[in-house]
């Protein structure tokens, strides 16, 4: 199981979850996911990473706990890897 806790000075302490305005959002790229999980993004989810830098931006979540739950679900869906925070 991959641990997504990030050491250092971050707004949330969780890798790929960032404070944005009044909420929190998931922000990652296929490369970020591969570095964290050692697994490529599943082909059926590649369309989520569009644009110049292939950055995925989720909807805003009200609190960090909701963002954490959604990040764990997102990583499992797109990579098939269970994670913990």
C-alpha cells in the first residue's frame, strides 16, 4: 500500500492534494501518479489528463478530509493501487 503523506511544508500534508481558494482539489499528472505508485494510468482514464502539461484538476472539495477520501478513490480508479493517508 502506497502512503501519500508528504513531509515538508505543504498546505495539506498530502501529496497531490492542494489548497485552492476556500477549498481543496486534487492536482496531478500521469508522471506524478507513476512516481507515487510505480504504475501507469489505465488507458480508459488517459482522457482526464488533457492539455499542455497533462494536469488533472478535480472539482473543489469543502474540507481536507473529503479531499483525502476522494484522492484515495481517484488513485485506485485510475491506477488500480490502494493507498493510505
